């Protein structure tokens, strides 16, 4: 059985400052396997890397075309792997839409210089 809600941990810095390494996310995968989840531009999604499908990516959906979604990083200077590197991500590689961060519950403020 496949659960419609999934947990995913953020493992890299490409979505800072909104999402940080170590954050845990709830992801909506949908009720019907094989049926794509509705996504709108600007939403954060979890997708499989088109070049290495065993790797999951947390990215922002920028726009879609007939062939798939263009996925962007919020913090490109972190050496982000996104559509600028591999192009459109086919619809079937989008695993789900991020509903929100559930851990950590609170974040400490930025350290003072």
C-alpha cells in the first residue's frame, strides 16, 4: 500500500532560507498511484533527478510545458542541481507537492556577527 502523505528530509542547501538541511517535510503524493499530483507554479515539489532517478530533489516548480516541469532552486549559489543543469523534469518523475515543514518545530534566529 502506498500512503498519500510521505516524509522527506532536506539534505542540501539549494532551497535556503525557506528550507534548510535537516528540515523534515510532509509531501502530498496523491490518492491514486500513477496519477500526477496537481502542481502550480511557485509550489515546492519533490522530484526524482532525471539523470540519477534514485536521488530525490526538493525544488520550486517554475513553469510547465508539454514535456514536464522546469524546477528551480531558491539559492542557486549553493551549487544547486536543478533544471538549469538537466532541463525539464518529466511529469512522471514528480513525486509530490510539499505541504509544509514539520521539524524542527522552531528555528533559532540568525547568529549575530
